[in-house]
C-alpha cells in the first residue's frame, strides 16, 4: 500500500463534495472545524448514511488522546503497585523475642502513687527502647495529642516522660515490655499475659483513671476478663462502664474500687484507620476531664490546712511497695 499524499485533492461534483485537504491546517474556528466535515450530498454518495471523513489533524489528535489515556492508566497501575508493596513491607507478622534479643530495652515505667491518669501503651518500639523515652518515634502522635487534648498545658518532648508524674500528675506504662518494630509482631497470648501485671500496677499505684492508648490493648483486657473477643457493637471509644474499672481490689484492709477506664485511639504513625481530627475529638473528652481534675486538685491543696495532712491522706499517702496478700 502506498503512502497517502497529504496534499491530495478529493474531487466531487460541483453541487457538493469534500474540498481540498491541503497540508496547511485550517484555523481553529467554528467555521474552520465545520469545513473539515463537509458532507457530499450528491446522488452518487447519497446511499451512504454519513459521508464524513475526519481530517488528518483530527486523527492525530485522537491518537494523542489515546496515548495520553494509556500513560495515565499505566501511571495509575504503577502507583497502586507501589502502594501495595509499601503496605506489604510495613505489615509484619509475629516475631519471636529472639529477633530483637540484641536490643537493650532502656524504657522504664513513669509511675507514682495517686496520679490523675496513667496512660497504657502497647509496647515500646525500636527507637523508644533504644533511647529509653516513651513514644519517641517522629511519626507518633502521642505527645501532640496529649497537648491538643488538654492533658498537658504545653507540648512536651519524649525526653520529659520521666517527669510527667511530678509535672502533671500523669503516668506512663505498657501492657507488654519487649520491644518490636510494630504491634503486629506481638502475639495475642503475650498481650493477654500482660493484663494481670497491668491490673497489679494500677492496684498498687491507685490512679484516678487509666487511659488505654489503642484498641488492641482494650481487646486484650476484654478477652481476659470476659473469656471471649469483644464484639463490634460492644466496642466504644471513650469512658467505659463503671464495671470495667482497672485494678479493683477487695481484701481485708485494702478495699479499692479501681481506676475508671478511658479507651483512646492509638497514636502510632503506622495506623491509618482514623484521621488526625477524628483522633483529637476522642482525646479531647479525656483532656477536658484531666484539666478539670487538675484544677480541682490544686484548689483542694490550697484550701487544705497543712496541719490536717497525714500519711493516710491523698496528699501525703506513702507509696506502697507491694500489695497485701
């Protein structure tokens, strides 16, 4: 097949027909575009329902559009594949303790007696364990949420974790002590095993409230207490029923109703289930209560005579070293 001469003329009857398709493109006006699609109305071509021949320029435009769509489609597929690979890399499965046995976990609990609230995390990450400071990864939102919710009057640094009890009557601990890259490397069994130790810590230190930092921690506590997984309609963020208090004890000479329980969202940067403003809304409910209790405590201390303070009062109660048997 020979090459088509772009400057060829398509002849037709004088009464109508396609005009010359010269190499010079028609101007981009309505009349110019209409000129490209003149129909041949002669009897010889009347048998054709539509006698339209697009110009070479229009054909090239269609080809370019098709190529552009193909490129966009290929780019979209490439982005999806890249995202899938990233998710595959970040989602790890269970890792035995031997995987991180070379790490020295420098993180310790920041606790004291009779605090306003103790925050319970899942377990230390690699950076947290090696530096010895809680929630120390740059992507973790804990310290930002603590400030934005009102739990602290200013934005604190991870290096100040040990000062939280003295500064703001807040404490920090975890349900599992061994470090991992993320929570998926822990087993349900070891998370459940940490519940009893957590209850003992809270019973010993007797804070007013406990804030669970993440849904999976509350799921473990529920599983141990109720012997079954929590159902979707049973789960809720925020304050829990009074029957779910933490660390409650009834023993001779040591009766305590336990700390009221608040379930907050996870602050991990790897968790993308909720948007930042949605997390802030949940944390704000806790922050408002913490702020109020801090003001009330300050007022109580200012109005309580020094002579009335005794070792048995809330203000000067000695820290217990162990629970009564």
